[in-house]
C-alpha cells in the first residue's frame, strides 16, 4: 500500500536539451517517412523506421534501419537500400532551427550531418508485415507500462506534469520573443509534498536554463523564470517555505549538444511518468508504431487513463508484454494499488473484453500510422490533449462507457 505522507520528485528537460534534440530529429525522420509514403501511395502500414541520432558540437549522426517509398528509399542492384540523404538532412536542419540553435557550437545551417540509414532487416520484417489479412506480430519482445492517477486534470502524476508545464511555458515565452535572453537548453525539477495521499505543495523547485547574456547571475535568471514557475503550478503550491534552486552552478551559456553530447532515447522517464510508475525500458522516439516499445506503451496509457476516468480506480498501472512476431500480448497485468472498484483480476478481464491489444489493432484504433510524432519529442508523451489531426490520440477518453459496461 502506498504511503499517505511523503515527498516525491520528478524532472523534465526542454526541447533544446541535447537528448531531446536527438529525439526530435529521430521523430522528424519517422514523420518524413509517413509523409513521403502518403505522397507516393505506399500503404502507411508498410513504413518501417528505427532511427537513432547522436548530436555533439556542430555534428549530427543519424543511423538506423528503414523502409519507405521509392522516392525516399532507392533499391540498389545488390539488394541494399540507399536513402535520400538530402531529405533526411533537410528535416534535421529544420528541427534544429525550430528548436532555436543558431550558435557557434551548434548551428542549424552549418553543423555537419551524417546519414547512416539503411534498409530494414528482412528477418525482422517478416515477423511484422501484414499477410493474408492476418493480425501482424509485434516488432520486438518486451514489456510496456501505462499509468494514470487523479492527481492532475490530465490524470498524470503531479511532479512530472508540473515539471513539464514549467519548461513548456518558458519555451513559449522564448519562441514568442518575450524572453529573448533564454536559450533552448533547460531543465526543471519539482519536489511535491503529499498529505493523505494528495499532492498539496511544492517543497523544492529546480530550474536550470541556458541564457544568451553572459553577464546574468542566478538571481537575474530567477527573476525571469519565477513568474513561469508560479503560473505553471496550482495556486498556493509555492510559499515562503519553498526552496528555489535556479541555475545553481552559476553561468549556463554553453548549452545543447555543444555543451553535452545527446542521444536518442536517453530520457525515457522524462517521456513517461517521472518515476511514479514502472518503465519497461524501451524508448519511443525514432520508432514507427510497429515497434511495441512505442505503440503498446501508448495503448497501455490509453487504457489506464480510461480506467481512471471511468472511476474504476483512483490509480492504475497496466503492464503489457509481447514476443516478436506474435500478435496477442503474452500477458496483461493490472495494479490499482487497492483503489479499484473491482478486483485487479476482474479488471484484467474487463480490459481484454473491451479492447484487443494486438499491435495492428492498436495502430488502427489509435490511428498511429501517420506523421504525428515530432510533436511528442519534448514535454512528455502523456498528459497532453488529443489533437484534431490524430496527435496524442492515446489521451482520448472514449472507452469510459464500454469499460463501465463490461465491469458490471
């Protein structure tokens, strides 16, 4: 049983953090393949992308395995696939520019970009390609978790939800020109006090942000960022007892990949629940939705959120497991931490009755075979609002009635 009184901390990182720059580029490549497939008339279900990015001082390396339309992936005489490097470089430079990097050590116009993408392994492809209208198998083995709770309006744990909001508001001010002194690279961290199991206030706040004026002190930066912190948190959460740590090491001028190398997939806890729930270990960015690391984690969140919204539990953790090439999940595990209105065992049966969780059904139900991924690369894959074009579809609350009916 969970403790009633405690303090829990989660962190977030901005879109300009080196690892997030890499996540963004990798997801831009995924989106590019879906857009090009649509233009070429290639079925979106045939797109395959597993793209990893490394970034350091004025250098980006993009590597991985892909399958796409002829206009993007050119078959060679030896059976290999050559990718149109120009298009990959274009989306990478555009992403770096939109994030805001035009600095000597990392500039969207003249950083060197190496593209090392090649064709997907035929041995992997045969396990997930659609054949004879049969349900497709998972793109890999593994375990995925979804979580929801009643701590915030979007049914997310409070510490990670508000850590994201702080940086999101700061980024909006930076992009709008309201705070031109702020740089793209930033981190936040919020320690939240819980009383009787409910989040009630922030005990510690950490904000470290890159700044473009070398003469600014930590006190100067606090004056800039404090209003965004206050507006991001619930009223009364910050008081005289709250401890602040703003740019605690002093100057933070050299940021992004120039200050620290970045890699795709290194911020998996930031991307999910801030440590408040288990994680299966698989990253999301750079992967098309045949990879259950991504799609099944989205599905698990989708189901958990609807379970909580349906008032079947105050908190809900769902684990799914898969084997490569096998369609049905090997197991579905539910833990409501004693808050369920039905038993966890019965809830597992309710979920199976309500929604098939095979990879192809997940992709179709959540409409994942489209270019919706670059927007997920920063400020969390969960706790966002569903968008009209299908973005963040896994945040929709459209299973409530069916879950309730099947739980009776």
